[in-house]
């Protein structure tokens, strides 16, 4: 498998929405139009592709400017058939490079029971700073995680 990371485009929105339905069926999966709106709003999104097939995506937005820059990872998702192969780590690295270019503190929310994702985030310097009760539409809780700005 040779996965490449490049910019997500509006043409990818339908495939992203398909993956959302598979990965987050009970937690208000994003629609294709939601992805297009994020791109139009200037958020940075990356795609992971196995050949011409989109197998993952991730997005980040800067929510505060320097000197106290903050960024928020909006989503990070990988097709179940490609999980555990480093695709998520590569997407996360691309997102963190965006934050690091602005010396931004980075925040994200992750399902409290998503141990593989939490371990990935922890390995990249994130720590749990809080819990959001009933954060997801399904009623599940989320951990808020934070990574200090790269110096």
C-alpha cells in the first residue's frame, strides 16, 4: 500500500461523507456540504489516498492568532480497512505542521472510549484536559485534549 497525503478538495466531499457514515453513524456524521463549507471557510484539510481512492482525511483550523495562537483539529478519520497502518499518524503530522507554523496550542475532542485514537494523540504530545459530557449526538462523552505549542 502506498498512501499519499495531499490537499482535500471539494471533489472529495462525497467520499468524506461516505466515510463519516461508516465511522460515525450515531454521532451526526458530516455531510458533503459540511466539508465543502469547511474548505470555503479557509480551514486546512488533508486527504490520504491509496492510489486514486480517498482513505482518510483530517482538518484543522486556527481559532486564535499569534502571539497566543490556538488551533483546533476538527476531524481525523481513516477508512476501517486502512486503520492501524500509520495513515492516521501521517494525517495528524500534516495537521500539526500547520499548527506548528503558527506556534499554536492545539485542541481536539475524542470519544472517551476511542483508545487507539487517544494513544495516537498522546504519542504526539496531547494530554486530556477535560471531559465534555454527552458531547456526541449519541450521548457519548468526549475528552478534550491539548498539545502545547511547538517551540
